C-alpha cells in the first residue's frame, strides 16, 4: 500500500527546517571563512548521519567513515589550498574510497552486501564532499553575491515546493512518494523568480544571469529534495521498514543543498560571476 500523506505539522516543520538551513548558509557566508566552514561541516555531518539512518546500508560505520573523511578533506582543500585548486577533491574522494575498501577487510559479509556497502560509501563520499562547493565559491571575486543569489534560488524553490504540499498534496508525483506534483513544478518556477529578484537587489550578478542560473539551480534543488522520497519508497518496497520521522522528513532538504552545491560553484564561476 502507498504511504499516507504526511501530517500538516510534519510538513510545516520541513518548511521551517528549509528556512533555517537557507538562512544559516546566507548568514554564514558573510562571516569569517573559518566560521562558515564550521557551519558547512555541521550540515555535512547531519547529511552523513541522516543518510546512514535513512538507508541502513551494510557496514554503516564504514559508510559513515568514508563520508566524514570526504567531508573533512574537501573542506580543507577548499579552505587552505594556495594557489586555490579544487582539483584536489579528486584525491580526497580517492582517499575516502580507500577508507571504505580498508574498512571492508574487517567485515565478513557476502559479496552482494559488500557491493551495496561500497556503492553507498562512494555515493555518500561524493554527497558529503559536494557541500564544499559553497566554501570554494567564496574564494572567487564576486563569489559571495553569487552564493547569496544561488542559495536564495535553491532555498526558495524547496521551501515553496514543501509549502504547496501543505495545501495541494495531490496528485502525487508518484504513487509511492507522498509529494505533490504541483509543488515540484511551482517550486522550480518560484526559485527562478527569486533568483532574478535577488539579481536586482544585490550588487553582483545581473538579473538575466541570475534568472538563468536560478532556473537550473531551482530545478536541481527540488529534484535533490525529491530524491529522498524515492529512496525511502525503495526502502519500503524492499520490506526494510521506515526510517525515524526526523530523518524521513529532514533528509530531503539536506540532499537538496548537497546536490546543488557543486552546481552552484560551477555555474557561478563559469557563468554568473564571469565579468564581474
């Protein structure tokens, strides 16, 4: 049977959670870079713990360890490399994968579970390291204004999608995923408009560039948030039960910002802040 529609209180709590994460990143970007990195590290830890509790992969400590190593290494690369070179993330991800491989030697699992554990570790390592894109963007001229514009687009898109689910939860995007189709579509549109308006207010990207970037970022953020629902549906269908409700409702926004962070970095550096 498909899952029931979430209670209004739970849906409203997710809207507040998205608002807190969005405001935290926006406010932190104006503080000392080390303080901002500490805040991003907190989101990375929450993402790692939430994903492990959500999916319960074989060898959860190995998977979590790979994610934390990737998060720490990526933050250090983005914060301290001089001259700045984000290419060092390749070595960080290789190191995190090596940690996962070494951890498997201490586990006597069947080959199938070993493959699942390694796949989860690799995915989580990339997901955790992706957050460092916010840190790296601040090292570019005009990066702060671009970060504000992009985070406003992503946060507004996810928050709008979740808020519309409060009033128009149907039709569902999928029978097994309790998310409304109207919220997903309208969220991306509102994120685009929010980015364009941010381009008017902020001394940085022009409104046309902000709108184009906001369109891509808003859609990526909404789909990243939606991925948690599909992941949870897969767990239910496999008969693995349901995750604790804070994880079930709170992981989606974390995945949204993790997914959108590298897109924000690349789009900002090569399109939005070019020529500023």
